[in-house]
């Protein structure tokens, strides 16, 4: 198995290929944030907050840039013929996303593996595909599946596996206040890699008691195994 740990600057990955919001939308967002400050009892005109609505609007534009990106533009023909047949793993890809239920961040890492079927993709593109879907309002389960499906579509490999591990501020800052938990969601597509994952002894797939992991193995015939 080939393993790669891409030394890609996160800021560099996230600043390319993104279109700005349509004209007028940034101003609309700025007004919304100003109204929000007033609604919670703050004075949006005081010195410390006077420029906050505009800053927050630009931040939201950046944090949701995935809506204005496409996998096709990101990949940009960086797919190459190859005789490689062993598992290729790109691990520890930093990701930052926003919970669609509370508009609070969840932060973690993605690990993406695939078995080539005559083609490989540029390593930096794997990280950027993760960002396309992370920079949207998300739940972790959908994010993991979308990453896997996008690689299946553009590479048509013999199999794809994606693991996303993240800490959710919607739980850490509010609600249960569980500060130490990392939640992992795994998905595998196509029979070849499913067989390898599901035949792995359970103790090798287990995680510590401080981490909850859901592993779903989806075969090509649509059946699911645990």
C-alpha cells in the first residue's frame, strides 16, 4: 500500500478556484450580521463591532466557497494513466466545515484511499476535493459519502474508502458539552475494497472508548455489511 501525507498549505488549498459571491450578496450578508448583533442585544455601532458585520460576511463567503466550486474544475485534467494496482492512501487531510444544524464548525482530518483501475489522480487534488465538500453546510455523514462518490465518478477505480474524524463545536460549546470526543465516519464503495475492509479483524478496526466510529461497507450491488 502506498501512503502519502501531502504537505499542502491549508490556506493555499482553500484560496484557489473559488468564485466570489454574486453582486449584492455580500452586502446582504453584512446587513444580516448587523441585524443579528442588534437582535442579541449588542450595539452594532460601537467601536469593537462597527466593522464586524462586514468581516463576518467575508468570512462566511470564504467558509461556504464550496457551493461555488466544482470537482471538475478542481481536478482540471490532473488524472493520469498508471499501471499501479495497490491501495493509494492520502492521509491526515485537514478539513474545516460548518454544521448545517447550528452553523458551528466541525474540525478534523480526512483519510482517503483508492485502488487504481488504470488511472491515478494528482495527490493535491484529493485534498482539494475534500475542501470542495467541506466548505459547505454539512453533516459529517454526507461529507464522507460525497468525497467517496466524487472520486468514484472521476477515477472509476476498483474501490474507494474514506474516513473522516472530526470534533464538533455544536457539541463542545453547547448541548452535551462533550469536549474530548472525536467522531469518525467511514464509507467504502465497490466490492474489492469492501472485501478488504470488512474482512479486517474487528480489533484492528476498533477505536478507543473516547472515539465513536461508524463503519459502513457498501458493496457494488447496493447491499450493506457491518
